[in-house]
C-alpha cells in the first residue's frame, strides 16, 4: 500500500538522474532502519544545532516573551 502523495513522488523520481535517485534510496533506507529500530540518530548538522542551543542556555541567552511573540507572529504571517 502506498499513499497518494508517495505514489506521486515516486512517479516524479523516475525522471531524476540515477545518482540523485540513489541518494533518495539511501535516505529512505536510513529512515526505514530508524523506524524499525525505534531509534533516531541525529545528523551532524542537527547535533551542531543542539550544541549551540545548549551553549546558549548555559550562557543564559533566552528570548524574552516579546521576542517569542514576534517570532510566532512572523511565522503566522501577521
């Protein structure tokens, strides 16, 4: 069984160059392994982001309520 969205994506992928199709296949296999194992392994970029966040928290750098609200308003398009 495939979802409609997955079917549409797979049809588009057929037109991709072989090396790009292989990259997608590798990514899908990684997701499959993580899904089956129930374990998620963050990417190096995600780990770097986590480290930046932990450093900022240790330094007491937090957004105030006004900054948080401004960010949410921006993403809501207000």
